[in-house]
C-alpha cells in the first residue's frame, strides 16, 4: 500500500498488525462515520478534512475494509468517547498510506516501545497515569503532532495527541481530556520517569518525543496495555 494512492484503487485493507504495520486514511472529503457500511446507516461522527484542535490533516487508523452497495468502505478508529469507537467512511473520501510503525505503551513496566515492521527500534522510560487518573488501556492511534510554543514548559517540546480520551477527566488544559504522549518540563520534571503520577498522559524524555515527532506519522497504532 503506497502513500497517495486513492482508496478505491487498492486491495482490501488488512487489520493493523505489529509485524506488518497499519493502513491510515487521510480524509480528503468530509464524511459521516457510520455504524456500518452504507449511507443509510446511523452516523456516529462527522469526519472533516482537518482535526478539531489544531486543524491538521485528518488522518485516521484503518481497522479493515468492506464492500457495500458497489462501494468500498473503511472502518476507522474515531477520536471520540467511548474509547475504541469505530465507524465506517466511504473509501473514495480518503487517501490511504501505510505506517510500518507500531507503539506499545506498557503501563506496569512504565515504558514506551516503538517497533517498525515488527522490529524494535526504540524503548523509552515513561511517566504514566496515577491510580486516580489512569492512562486508558486499549488500541488508540496518533491523532495530532503538536509542537509546543514553549519547549521548556510542562509538555516539553512536543505533544502527540492520541485518539484515546481520559475515562476520568472530561476536560483538561482547555481540551476534551485527550491523552497524549508528550515531553517534560517545568513542574512535570518533579515526577521521575518510571513513575505513575500523570493525569493520564504518557510523558517521556524530550529527546524521545522529538524522535517520535520526526518519525511516526498520524494514524500509527498505539496499543496501551497493562
């Protein structure tokens, strides 16, 4: 699967896999994500061409594809509550690409492991959610990559927002309680790497988050597990 190839021209999409990577869909024409393939199905969410927070190109993780009514449809992971919600969009509203990356967040070990084509590339120590504000488990994806105006501030130089949202906090920092992988600075340095003291986000070192921001594209799968 090659970046920039129209979705209607490609073979059926396989589910995300640690060994084979994942397919991502950049939405190029707004579409309603529906509970099942077909325009007659109930809409769950409107997938615009840009994200709601920082207006970046809307790129979603594709879970699989199906044919319905003479059209190809894509089942995509949505950045809404409850976590793990997926919906179907017409394939001709998106352009597909492939990410060979896969990110494992291991809460008990408090580590972030980055793989590419099944091979481990990087492993970073992390601060994960405190017991009262846990990092939500399950499959998520990179949603936005936001350079921070103050690289020495609480979030460090980069925040990589995920499709996952806190199950405890309805809002945080002016946003909807979205979980992110971000760096460290200011008051966040009081919580050492390897601890469980965040509001649900995954904090890693600043060199590590810069590396992720350079290499890992939106839509890349992030598996958060115990």
